[in-house]
C-alpha cells in the first residue's frame, strides 16, 4: 500500500492549472508552427504566425495563452493499492484548482448553478473523472476547457445501419456547423460506442491524447487520417477566415456498445488544446 498525501495533490494540481494555461504541449506547438508551411491562404499564414507569437509571449511572461482559461477537467487514474491521506480526494483536487486559478491570476469562469449563475470566484468545482486500476500508480491529467469550442460539442445516437459513413457525416457536419465559432484550427475529439454519456467522455479524453499518435486499431487510425483530410478541405481555415488548416488532428476513441445503437460524440477544442499530466 502506497500513501499519497493530499497536500502533495493540492500543490501539483495548483501548478498544473498555471502551467497548462501558460504553455501548450510540444505536439500542439509543433503542429501550429508546421501548419504555416502547408497553409494555402495568406491570411491563414498570418493568423498562424500570430498564434505562434502569442504562444511565445504567454510562455515567457507567464500569462494565459487565451483569456478563457476554461473549466478545469481532471482525469485521475488511481491504483487500487494507493491510500490517500488527509482530506477527501475530490476536495483536495478542487483546492488545488482554487489555488491555481487564484494565485495564477487566471479567469474564474465557473458559476454555482446553471440557472442562478452566481460566479464561485475561484473556478471550482472542477469536472473530475476517476479510473481505478490495479497497482499503486497515481496519474493526474488536467485539461482546462474553454467554452467557445465546448459549446460546439455534439452527440448523435446513430443506428448501427448508419455505419462508418454515418460516423464520418456526424464528424464533418459538426466541424462545418461550428465554422469559426470553435476558434480554428481545432483538435477534434471523437468518441464512438458505449452509451450516451460514455461516448461523450471518450470524446473529451481523446483531446488529451498526443496528436502525433494514432488510435492503435488500424481501421480507426485510417478513419482519423481520412477525416482530417476531409475536414481540412472545408475551407474554414485559421480563425474561420478560409484556408487549409481547419484542424490540427482528429483523435478517435472507441468502446463496446449495445447491438441496437452506435453513439457518436464530437468534442472540439480550439488551437489552445491545453492538457498536462503528472505521475505522483
């Protein structure tokens, strides 16, 4: 049995909130930089150059890459042989978020009730997902999610007969309908299978996967590549002003489902695809 103190969890979550909002992961940075060479539109090239400059300023000056510093989404993978010492684990994670967003001068965007809409003033509570696994590992992935792209999310309960062509249509239509509203270039997270809520979770988690990798299932990998090519022919382009670079990547995750259904969820993230992981 391994013991992890909640004070360590609080400190790490606090630091992760700030780091994720100040600097993008290396794969996203490289994709934005390399996209300038492929971009066909002059205004698109200019926008990508501005995004590159914005990233550098944010990193050097320790300021948010985007003014929407998001709602903190946290994925916890916890070994069943881990003992948490101190306060409740959920409380500790939320305390880390509170400290990170307060001390990091990050925008507080969470309201206490979707109807009353009174700001909680510390960006809590976060959205926390737990996955209990064998062993004594403890991994936290934090992904601040802005709502310009979040509002463009889509779930469709397809029939099995709709097949792979139906899946393609859902994804492409979602990107087309989002247009400039998701702040392209985007990363497209897709969840296929499971149930209504499971496919949504898959699509969210897909956004945290390194965009230099593909799904391990060969035909899903092929689908990721095909969808990225088709999305980049929509001429939405950087900032929605036309061009080739509408998406930087399409990440798909799947899960077994019922014989009578084929749920599909699309969760897009703008170019500020923030996520960071730490193993405690």
